[in-house]
């Protein structure tokens, strides 16, 4: 399966799952779900040091997390072509860096999105 197809499958699985209660829960579920999709459909073994060349999608990394000015309850995980925002209420939003377009959004367990 190509990358766009795997990303679509990731978003489908995230959307179908119950909403996360906390930011930590959302982050852990996002990472586990992405790794499961990649294990099942990429054909590439998990090897984070090879992220630039192996064609596999990897979860947001803790060494690329930043505070979001004006939004103390939101963390921004910077990746190669997108930013993933995770709020303390468990909401997730993925934006494409080049355009700023929202590629995926899911409210937290309280029904609010990342910016609410």
C-alpha cells in the first residue's frame, strides 16, 4: 500500500476509535495505531534511524515537541511534512506544513477540538 493509502487508513482507524481522555493517551494511541498500520501495510521494518530513506511513516517524536504560544494545553509535534497538535483533552489535529491545511482532526473525550 502506498503512503497516501496508509495515511488514509491511519486516519480511518483514529476516527473510528473512542476519543482519548488526555493528551498522553492521544499521543500513545496515535503512535501505536500508526505503527500497526505501517507494520501491516508498508513492508518496511520499524527502524527510526532510517526514516529519511526507508519509506515508512513514523510517529511524532518526543524530541520534536514544542509548546504552542497562547495555547498552554496544546503541544505541537513537528514532523517532516506535517505538524501534529495534541491537546490535554485528547484532541488531535494534523496540519500539512506547506499549506497549513488540516489533514485530520478528532475531538477529545470532552467533545472539544484542539483549539477549543
